[in-house]
């Protein structure tokens, strides 16, 4: 065999080995099948010497590709190791299982990408849980300080005393943390409620016992807060006041009775309802009587709080009703027209506004009371009767009062008319003072003459108080209108001259009788 043939066979063997070695590398680094076909096609082209590539150049190219692949293999293995280390650290902190990956093989680019994404998700989970842990830990410490509570379990000590980075941020631990915080907050709320109840009890006892301000200021420091020492101090003050209450039984019971009366007013209790609590009127000031009063004030207080909205609505109606009645009274007062400054117009506007407001309030209260009565299966009572019956009764009483006032005015006007028809009407304008009228005898004479002539023309004058009709003692006037001739009366007295009467005289003496000027309607002497 020729030497060239031997070299050709050896070249074919070497090429075959090289291709086999390339396939192993491709499989090892995870090159997909389609990319292997593409790479094999490239090698085939090199073998065919399409680009006038020599065998040596092909060998060089293949060695370059092999070297590049070896470098990629190393880099991927290094990244895989780093990702595995990070995954292990994060999984230990979060108490999660490790990421499942084959460490003996070279990962593909897609596998590395998925691993990176997984590690990034773990980091985000760690950051979120750590923030939640730090926040809950801070609240737990505050609650423990407020309650004067020291960590008494291993978990509580791990949370409060140990380093934050050493705490396992598992879902179970986070849930346990949340549960611990809820327990502490519940204890804190209960403690605050107890302290607030003690404070309310202290204030109530202060008021009942009339404790001076100086003595109250001595415990002002414990009137805020809910720590254990504050609660203890409040309890001591309550005990002291309770003992003092037993020593001042009568004063305390009387103070409770004042408060009871206030609640009776606010709840619109009738007299029968008030009298139903017999201990209110007892005078044997014992501890049993005090307990009965305490129980009653608690019952009334709760009763008022349950019906507070309704009572406030009724109170608003009562106030509006009283104001409306006041405006109605003023509207019927004749002296209101003498007001100044526009008060009359303001009052009239307010009266009209209330007249529109009252029916609206009544409708709203009616709807709310009906709902309340359906819910509680009992009647809502105000002053011993149903509220709407009470409202109807108030309107009816108001109507009757207006009708009575109207009848009184009509009767008064009727009597006044009869009086005026009988005696003549009184002057509508104030008369001048007597001392200021000038002395004008002529006018008096003329007026007297006119009156006498009228009386003569009518031939008789009806007495003021009724009775016999007397003939006029004054003669008729002559047609010329000259002075009348006055004849003497049967009594023998001279009739006074008209000129000697003063201008301010208000009566005429005729035939020994005094006739008031008011008898003659339209004239004043």
C-alpha cells in the first residue's frame, strides 16, 4: 500500500474520532439536537474543502471550538455551584427544600436561567418575611413593656433576645409570631378596659363623695396609661374610695338619687315610673339600699344608651315644640307691634320655620319608633304614654287653647261693642292734658248750645242707666241761631252761665244730674 493511502486512512480515522469527541462534548454541555445537526453540517462543509480549507485549518478550527466549549463548561459549572450555595443559604433561613438540579452534569443555558429566577424569588421572599418579622417583633416588645411581661418561653426569647438574622423566617414561625402578637394585644386591650373601668369608677366615687380637687390631683398620674403598676394603683384608689363610701352612706345615696333624677328626665319617665322605684324614697341609709340604687343607676344608664338616639330625637322635638309655643304666644300678643329692630320679622320667620320642621321631626321619629318597637316587641313610652299619642295630645291641647283664646277675644269684643253702643265709644287717641288746653269759653258755649239744641230737637234724653225718659229742661233754639233762653228748673237753683265754664270741664250739670261727655258719641267737653 502506498504511503499516501496509509495517511488517508489515518486521516479518516482521526476525523471519525474527532466527530465522536465533538458529539460527546455537545451532549455533555447540553446542546440540543437541532444545534448538533447544524454543527455537524459545518464540520461536513469543512471536510469537503468548499472554502479551500485545508485539513490543518480544519483541525485548528475544531481545536478552537473544543477549547471554547471547555471554557463554557467551566463557567456554567461555576455558576451552578454559586447558585446552589445561595439556594442552600436562603432555604435554611426560609426553611424551604433545596432546588433540585443534577450537579454532575453541565446545565444548559435554560436550566441556569430557571435556577437564577428561583434564587431571586427566594431573596424577595426573605426580604418580605424579614420586614414582617421586624415589624411584628417591634409591636411585641411594645406590648410586653406595656404589660410588664418578660419572655417566658423559648420562642419568645428567640424573638425578643436573639439576633434578628438568626431567626428562622419560616411560614410557621411567622404564623406563630402573629398569634403571639394577637394574644398580647388582647391582653393589652383587656388591661386597658379594666383600667378605664377603674377610672370611671374612681370619677363616679369622687363625684358622689365630693372629693376635693387637691385630693384628686394626688392620683392624677395614674389616670392615664394601662401598665401593671398603673392598674394596681387604680385598684388601690378604688378600694380606698369604696371604704370611704361605706363611711358616708347617706351622702353617696343622695348623690345617686340626683343622678337618677337626671336619667329619669332624659328618659322621659312618668311620675308613676319614678314612683315604681320605692327605694328612692326610703330613709334607712344602709348598704342594701346603696346596692339597690347602684343597680338601678346601672340599669337606667344602659337603658338610656340603648335608646339614646330616640331620646335625643324626642328631646329635639320637645325643644322645638316649646319654642314654637313661645312664638305662638308672642304672635297673639298685641304689644309685639311696638318692637324695634326687626325682631317681629325674625320671630315670624322662625315660627314659620318651626311649623314646617315639627311635622318632619314627627314623621322621622314615628318611623324610627315603629322600627324599634318591631325589633324589641314593646311600646316606646314617653311620659307614660306612646310618643305619637303624646304628640297628638300636645297638638290637640294647642288647638283647644287657641280656640279658647279666640272665644275669649270674641266675647271681649262683643262686650266692648255692647258697652260702646250703650255708653258711647271711648276716644281712640289720647286726650290732651287738662292743664295744657287754653281757656276758650266761647267754644264751650257753642258746644253747650249745640248739645242743648240737639237735646231739644229730640225732645228727650235717655238716661245713662235706663229708666224714665225726662223732658229736656232746655228750650229750643230760635231759628236765627241766637243764644238760647235758659229757664230755671223746678229745684229753684239758677243754671250756671255757659261762659263761666272752663274749657277743660268734662261734665255738664243739667237739671241737677251729671251727664258724662262720653254719653254723647263724638263729642268731648
